[in-house]
């Protein structure tokens, strides 16, 4: 139930200090990362982490990503490997999450991992996220700051629309540059692509010198958050639409003009950065949504992954 005032903080020294203070007190603070806004909690404090699941309405079997300030900090919580080192050197700080075995004395609440013996961990590059981590000086568990199953937030206004009254504060630092969540790679066995995201499959494969496995479909628990229906607007979504039907609002891409265009120059990075904001805007219009075809290469694969989930039967 919405109950309290959700403070609005800004990306000033005071705002960052207040965010860190609230986190240390076991409260929830939404903050910007380069991918999407995260809903942060002290990853060592089970009571704080429990509030994340409650505020989002998130099933507790769906584990959270932990955010730390450096790969040295990451190594306090997980068993490091050569592949992890190579990927961290290439992509951290940035939109890549690594899933690694928890190490002894990791200190992470079992609620964060949903009881798994692995931890998803990343080092965000957003300067304000970095500043909060420096001030808080501990691991921050942070899922995307949206009600479970709904469109991810790329602005503070999106966060407030979804979670107002359910969390202690939102730190506003403008729109997120990448606009899609981090890519998740499992490193327990052969490197496995658990979620497409802000770092392309191709660039990861180049760094590790081998192709990524895809999770086997009969092992749904390897990526428990990859539920079929997700990122869902209220309205019905139709994909690969070159034209709109009567009554539909049309999201275009490139030459398929649409009512709104993700990128008239067919730039996938621009389309990724705009995707969730445009879905939020179209959702407010409360009409069925038709979406132009997006090329299934590079960042287009992550965009199409999110769109397929937005259109999935619920
Ligand atoms: O870009 C991002 O990753 C954003 C920002 C805030 O950092 N966070 C984010 O978190 O997207 P969330 O909770 O929306 O998605 C986390 C995903 C879920 O699909 C979850 O199942 C998966 O990470 N995950 C977490 N821990 C895992 C683990 N130990 N093994 C496999 N998947 C895991
Ligand atoms: Mg999410």
C-alpha cells in the first residue's frame, strides 16, 4: 500500500549524502544508472531487501543484481575467474552483469540471491550511481525501479509514476543514456548469455574469444527473472507492424515513420535509449500499440527481447 512521502532528491552532494544515509538506515532509494533507474537497498540487510520485493510486488524467487563500485569490491562477494577479469576489464564500469559463485563470508542477504549459490553483480558507470556507492560504501541490491512486470524506468518521473509512496526517496539525475538493462552473462560453466542488454553479444564474444551459450529452455531457473510477460504496458502490443491498424498508435523505426519514431536514422543506440520512455508515453494514451520491425542485430536483439516480452500474453 502506498503510505509515505517519497522524497525527491537531486544529484548534488547533499542529495547523494541523503541517499546514502537512507540506504544505511535500511530504506529504499531509487537512483539513476546508465541503463535504467534502480531501486536500491543495502544488500547485506535482509529487512531492507525484503522491502524491495514488497514495493515492487516482485516474486521472491526472482533474485536481484548487486551493484558495487569496482571489480575489487566485487571480489569481496564472489569467486573471481580469468573470464570475469577479462570481461570486467573490457566492460566495467558499464552495462554488463556477471553471475558468479558466492564466496565464503560474502555477507550478502540470502533474499538477494533467492537462495541461489550464485550472485549477479555489476559496476555501473553512471557518475551519480558511483557517487552514491562511494558515500554508502557497501553493496547495493537494485532491480529496475518499476512495479514487477511493468515497463522499466528511464526517468525519475517514470519511477514516481510506478512507486510513489512505496519507497523512501528518488534521486533525479535526468534520463538514462543506455535505456536498456545490463546484459547478464553467467560464468558458472561455459559463459552463458542470460539476458540481452546494453553490451552486445558480439562484443562480449570478441573479448572472451568464444561464443556464448544460450540458457537451455528446460532449465528456467538459470535466469529466473526472464519471465515471458514483462515490460508490459496496459495496452495490447502488436510487433513487426509496417503500418498501424485503425485505432492503433504506431511506434516507428527508421523509414517506418509511425506516430513516434524510435530513430528516424535507424540508429539502434538511439532507439534503445528512447524505447522505455516512448512505451511509457504510448501507454498513457491508452490505445493498442503497433511497433515497427527492429533489425535483430547488435542492440536490436536486446530491444526485440524487451518488445517480445511487452507483447507476450499475460
Ligand atoms: O541494468 C540493470 O541490470 C538494472 C540496473 C538497475 O542495474 N537492473 C535490473 O535488475 O535490470 P532486474 O531485477 O530488473 O533484473 C535482474 C535480472 C533478473 O532477470 C534476475 O532473474 C537476474 O537478473 N538474476 C539475478 N540474480 C541472478 C542469478 N544469481 N542467476 C541468474 N540470474 C540472476
Ligand atoms: Mg526489471
